[in-house]
C-alpha cells in the first residue's frame, strides 16, 4: 500500500483527534501555534493515497505531504498503542 504522510494544521486544539478513527492510520500532534484566527494544532498523519484528508480533519490548512511506500516510526513519532497494521 502507498501512503501520504501529511503535515497539517487544524484549529481543533483541545480535541485534535481525527473525525473518523481508523487504527490502521497513525497520527500525532507535533505542536501548537497561533495565527490571526486563533490557536491551532500541528498534526502528522499517514493516510492511504486514495483517502481524502478532509474526511479526517475537515478544517485542515497549510497541508503538505510526501508520498511514502510504508509507514515509518521514530523516537519523535513512535508507534501508537492503538495502531493495528
């Protein structure tokens, strides 16, 4: 399966979980910021290339992505406890 590794911002700060939970699609909050519209969360998320990001974070903005062949975990973005490959 091919993946998109997204970096996005969302104004959902107190609850920045995706709108649809899927244990096969890992995500992390990597930080917070503020702009003229308010506070935002910075999210890193993996979704299959055919999935629509907006289904998961409807207010996503400043979206960037890279195409990946697999999901990579690291010290900064460890394998989530809910993750089911």
